[in-house]
């Protein structure tokens, strides 16, 4: 089974600061990768996904992620965060043929005004 | 829009009770999933189903069972609830397409077992 590591459990930053959340996975073959976000009191929703092609993936709300195969990484970035980006962020990797996802432990991000 | 609904947002049960958590999706998705979400542990897969009456164990199936009698409905059953099953339970669904396996999540059920 795959494993997914998110290195930061809690991140606190000010508005307009840049954000980078680390994600590493264990599998060395072809991977499909996701970032999900859970805003306070809301459903978990997809932020962006990588299946193939351009390793720099753009998602909703100004987020992007870079797939680096040699480092087994899929880090999430946003150049300038807003207070509304306060949320929990989950990295996930697709496993098997039935759409099963393996999730990381999540990173709680708090953006202060 | 895909809609995944869960029968309760909050539930309080006593140790030893049988608990049913219901999930319904309205997009004719083949795959459905039950996760539990705990602080510092992320989402852990309990069971999933890729078709009616089909089920597969996830990473933490002990103490749980599931039922999928209709395509749109996937039920999670705690045969005898225990305090260590206090958690947030999330249901999700996804289509079978190999190109896009995005999972769509419900709002969650926060279960407290006393």
C-alpha cells in the first residue's frame, strides 16, 4: 500500500505571505495525485489533481502544485494567501483500479489578518 | 453538481448500540467510500464499494460493516459501538472512469459514542 506524508501539521502565516505545503508519497511508478481542501464547516473538496503531462498543475483559488517524480513529491503552493485560505489541506494518491485514495494526515493552515 | 448527502450531521450513541450511517449520492456513481477522519491521522478508508452488493475492506475495517443494496446508497454499520469509534465519518463517491477519479464528499457525520 502507498503512504503519503505531509510534513507540516500546523502552519500559521499572515495574509499576503506565500504558502508551500509539502507532500511526499511512497510509490515509484505511475501516480495520480490530488490536493483536497476542507474549509471550516464545509465539505472536503478538490483543489487540484495531477494525472500526466505538465508537472506544474494549476487549481482553484490561485493554488498550484508541482509534481517532481525524482523526489516523490507533490508540493502545494500559493504566492499570496488570504484570510479565506484558512482550512485543512490534504494530499492524496490514487491507489489501485477502483479510485481508492490514500490520504496524508493533513495540514491545518491558519491565515491571520 | 454532484451531491452526496449523509443522514445525520451529529449523532450521539451509547457503547454497545448498533449504529447506522447512511449515505446517498445522486450522480449514478459506481464507486462509494466510507472514511473516518481523526485529527493528526487524516482520512482513513474503512470500506468501499465499486458496485451494488460489492464491497471491499479498506485500511481499518475492524468493527464496521457496510451494505450497498442500491447504487445510490451506501450504509456504514457499527455492530456494537465503542468509544474508540467516536470520530467524523465521511462518505464519498466517484465514477469508474479511469481518467478522472475525483471523489466527491458528503458533509460528514460527527459520531460520539458515550
